[in-house]
C-alpha cells in the first residue's frame, strides 16, 4: 500500500440537497399525470380544449339565467338577445314537476311530509349500526303512514292493511317449523283473506280520521318516480329472495315455475310489461273490477324487478362455499332456520352491489311510465309544460333539471351502497 | 358407519304428508301446482268472461288485413295497403337496424372510454369518469329526448341552406344536418359493382390468410414478417384497382336542396339518430365499466411476468392482458347488447317506427287487439333474448379455462 495519498475520503455528510424541480411537487405531478409521453400530452391538450369549450359555452348560459319570469317570451325580452337560461320555468312550475298538475295545491304538505318521513323511517334500516333496532318499528309502519298521507281517506284502510300483514307474519311464524314453503303460502293466504274480509267493513268507517282523499290519477311529477321506485324496490327484494330460493330448490315443479317466470320477465323489455299493465291486465281481472292504473303498474314493475333481483341473489347464493350449507345442516337447523341465520345474511351481503345496480336501474326505468301516458316528471315535461303556450321551447332547463334530480338520487344510492359494503366488511383489511 | 337406523316402517299416515320430510316436498309441490292452476283458471275465466262481455275473441286474422298507415322508414317494400303482418316485419327490421348500429357504436365508445379510464393521464381519467357517471345515473329516456331535441329543435331547417351566403352550409358539400334529419350521399351500385364487392370480400380473406401465414412463419422459423401494412395493402389495393379498371361503377347520389326540402341522397331521420346515439352513449358508459373492471381484474403479476420476459408495453397489452381480460369482459358485454336491444323499444317515445311502434303502437290502437299484439311483441323480444343467451352460453363454454 503506497502512501502517496491522492485519494479523498469524505469525513462528513453533505447537506441534503433539494430534489430537482422536475421531481417535486406540482411539476412532478404534472409530468407524471398529464405529460408523461407525447401521446399523453396531446391527449391532455385535447381534453383541456374540450373542457374549455364546455365551460365557455355553459358559463354565460347559467350565469345569465333568468329566475323570475311568467313565460319564455318574457324571458327572452329580459335576456335581450344575450345567451342565457330561462330557469324561470323551474320556479314557475316546480310544483307541477314535483307533484303533477292535478294534485290539490293546498295538500302539497302531505307528500312533502311523506318524503321527509321516508328519510326518518328509512334511517333505522339504512344505518342499522347507529340507530337502535327498536326504531325498525318506524320503518315497518312507514308504508302505511305514507299511503295514508299521499292518498288520504280513512286511516282504517292502512290500519287494516297493517293488521293483515301482521297476521300473515304471525301465521308464517306459527307454521314455519313444518315447512318453510308452505308457511310462506299460508302467511300470504291469511293476509289475503284478512284483507278481503276487512274490505267489507272499511266502507262504513270511511270517515274515521279521514284525510281529504286524492285520486291516483291526480298524482304526478317526480313524486310518482320516487313512489314507484321506493315501493317496487322494497317489494321486489322479498319476492326476489323467494324466487331465488325457489330456483335453487330441489323440488322440480317449484324450480321450473321460478325459472320460467324469471327467464320470461328478463327476456322482455319493461315497456311491454307496462303495455300489459295498461291495456292487457284489465282483461284478466274480474269483470267490473276497477284496478288503479298505478296499482297495475306497481304490480308489473315489481314483477320485473323481482326477476332481476332474484338472479342477483342467486349469484350470491351460488358464491357461498358449500361448507356453509353443510355447516348449517350439521347444526341441525331446518331449511328456514339455516336460510335465515346462516345462508341469506351472507348471500345478501355479497349481493348488495348487484341489488343496488338493479335498484338504480329500476328507479331510472320509472320514467318509462310516461310512455303509457302517466304524468311522471318526463311526462309532465313533455306534456303539460312543453305544450303550454308560455313555455313551449324551453328544453334544456327542463331536461337538465330532470337529469340533475335523477343524477343526485342515483349517485346518492350508489355512494350509500359503497359505504354499506365497507360497513359490512368482516374480513380484516 | 351404518349406525343410522332405518325409519320405522309403519303404515302411512296423512300426518306424514306434513311432518315427514320424505313426503313433505311432494305435498308442497302438489299444493303449489294446484294454486298455480287455480290462479290460471281464475285469470283465464276472467279473460273469457271479459271477452264475451265485449263481444271480442282472440284471433290473429287481423294480421292479414291492410294496415292502413304509413311507416316513414321502410327497409323493405311497404305501403299503407300492406297487411299488419308486414308492418310488424318492417318494425322488426327497424328494431334490428337500430340495435345493430347501437351495439356497434356502443362497443367502440365503451371500449375507448374503458381503456381511457385507466390511462395514466389524470385529466382524461377524470373526464371519462364524468362521462360514465353522468350517463349511468340518468335515465336513458331523458338522453333520448335530449338528443331528439337537438336533432329537431336545434338543427337548422332546410331553408337555412338556401342561397349563396346561407346561414348553414353542407359539410364537405355532401352532408346536410337539418331538423328533418341528416342527408348523406347514397351509393349507386352501377353495373360491375358486384365485382368490386367480391374483390373486397376476397381481399378480406386474403388479409386474414396473410396474417395466419405470418404467424405460422414466426412460430416455425422465428422469422418476423411485417404485419400491419401488408395486410392493409392486401385489403385495399386490389379493390381500388378493380374499381378504377371497371371505370368507377359505384357513384354517389348527393343530396340537393330542391324546393322546401333536400332531395336525393340517403335520408336518416332525427328519430333514428336520437335513438341510436342515445342508446350507444348510454350503453357505452356501462360497457366502459365492464371493460375497466375486466382489465383491472387481470392479476398485476401477469403484467410483471410479461415485462420480466422482456415484452414491450403494447405487446404486454395485446398478448397477455387483453386475452385474459376478454374472458371477463365478453359475457357482460353481450348482456349489455341485450339491454340495448330491449331499450330500443323506447323508440316509441320519439316516433321511430320499430316493432313497438308498429305492432305495439299503431296496429294495437287501430285494431284494438291488445292481447294478441302485446303477446306477439313479447314473443319477439323473448326470441331475441333467448337466441342471444344461447350464443352466450356457447361462447362461455368455448372460452372456459381448460382445467384438468
């Protein structure tokens, strides 16, 4: 080892240098995310241009919007040739868009209250981890209260409906030990018989605690979409579960009934089912009976949604490991118990995203009732509002309003479902 | 272990029908069947009673009576004296036309948007997320109506194209976007055009054969032939040559403003465009999600393994990721096609004469034969659905992982 010491050994650490400008902060982010390659840079520039065009076109339209005006011509006079929206149609006709054009004006508080109660009463179900379970009673009572509020009439009708439902549940509980399938049928039969019998005694009681009655054909606007959506989805989940279990059943007749029903309904568009509700179903009902159109539509949409939900739940049932079924059997649980305590809780948890997809799709499809001349929000826009002399020609404001309403609702539902999935996660991640 | 004792072989009691699991399922199925028969008997009885009360019957004879209405888009010969059955057939063809166009466009849009949703470009990713959310959360009926409004209320009337410095001009002098629809140049198939068509068909096979040959050569000898440009040359050069040699047999009929409207060319109505675009863009948003989910479902290890073999990013995508992702993407894609076909029944909202508009609309209203019309309508859609699901099952079986 020669001692000619030309080497240099650093004795102390250099002070830390700041990273190159291109590798920090916003510049790094821009480089990585927007300009990582020539093609990407081009894509970015094109996107910026598109966004810029949209903003430039939409901003004056929204900012110059007229909110108070009696008609489109007056609106255009105020705008005086400038670009601007005429939101006055929304402030002028909000009640028609929300409640339809025949719902009594002084009774708007009733559907409004029903709407608020929907959130109050759905909370125990939606946020079951945070609300004590005894409040679920509220959720159970809600359909009957909401019916009473929206349609009016004597309170005895919803009370008897509630009693019939309770009786059905009681009969189910009492017979379920013998056979789950027969208990379901017995429960339905008991409720049905009770409802038919009670139909004879509600007539004389028409004035007990009666709200002013509103005819079904007087309902309209976004209220119908919400109502159809909520009613049909909540009804179709239990029916869907029954159909899915039936399709998995080892009993061939039950299985084939369910298969044929599901495949038939899934094979036809909803609009043909609405035609059935509108023009065909009346032929199959007893002569002289007068079923509400809205009730017929609810029946058909519920059938439609149950078939789709049944397929989703069947997927959930199939995804469960076979060991779960065998474990339930080896514990000595009977069919109803093993389904209720072991299988369905897990299968339904897996099915949540699918069920929510069906729910969102169904809620959007409620606009189809405008095709069979019901005045839901699309029907209101296309019919009474666009046909009126004041607002003929206001397209974007109205369709935009409807689109925004649906977007908020559907986006809300899907966000909730994602939150719910996180809540129900039992694996430790 | 045969410790389980046989059940006691005592005589049969009626109680066993309920309490014995061996017989209970028969009892239950019997009851269910009886209830079903009772329900159908009840409904059928009501039907017979109602029909008798109104002096009607169920018969399909009306299908051969003259329809008496016009249809504005006729893929086959039809006039108002043609029978209802032919009107229904025109409707069926119109449904298939819009469904085909819609599926094609939706696939292009959806695959593009789905791939862009996982692009490294933040802005593009967010824009595509916006597109998907906006279309998935708003009813398709509203989109159809919005695009129909654009086609009918925003586009200029044909009169705006009149004169030297008119308010609107034709695109490339041959495309006119008016509020009565879009006018395009229509091809005129002159004599000899069939030769051009056949040449093109043969070129397609030629190109496919060339690719096969190149692949085989690569696998056998390791010699890499260029793939893309020879295929394109084989595809187009012979056709163009034949076209020129035969003296340009295919010419175009350009639309021209005559009187109050455009004459000549191909007239695509606003209702078709509204339905087509709305269905395509709406379904495209769903397809985009399927494509994104399919690509993301391929394990990241596959990308890394391919990269460690020395493949370049484009080849990783084409040779490793896409073949595996397609297996996941195709089944939901086909069910989206099915949804699009079923949603095309919304044509009735914009007056496009599909099968819902003819058979389920005007024919139903004119003849009053609601049951027959709705039944036929349902059978048509059911047949399409079952056919598509059958194809899907065959496909699913063919791509199933071959497990040992």
